[in-house]
């Protein structure tokens, strides 16, 4: 059986792109989650952004661990930054990119 591919199309207007881009900017992820519940394109990016935001918050707790805490926080901050940048690039190209690991968690929210 062939694998199902997910195609989401954006309307292409500036508001949709702005809302999708806000999804990858830390706590601003809640703006598209609240205001754009009906747009699948924005909702897809908002779910991935929410996973990244939660990962960043959990990474902060790593600072309280003696020894490896600083390394855990640094790794988490780096990965969240890289994935957020990848998400912003996908919005700029008007695409839907499944971020590795992040997409899997986002679909389970």
C-alpha cells in the first residue's frame, strides 16, 4: 500500500504566512493557536512550534541539574534554534516541512 502524503496548501496571503511564522517564535506560538483554528496550514506550523516551545521550557529545567545541566540546556537551546529556523524557512518558501522528531510529537498533541 503506498504511503499517504500530506499536502497542505496555503492561501498565500500575508496574514497566513505571518501567523505560520509566529508559530516558531517562542511564546508567540499561542497567537496562531488561538486565532487560526480553521486554517490547516497555520495549525500544522503551530503544532510544531508548540512542541519546540515545550522543548525549550523543559531545557530550562536542565540548568538545575548539577554537572550535565549546562550541557543539556545548551544542546536543547541549539536544537530548538535550528528547528525554529528550519520552520521559518519552510514558511518563507510556503512549504510544509515535517521537522524530524518534532513532527512525530506534534501529531500526538
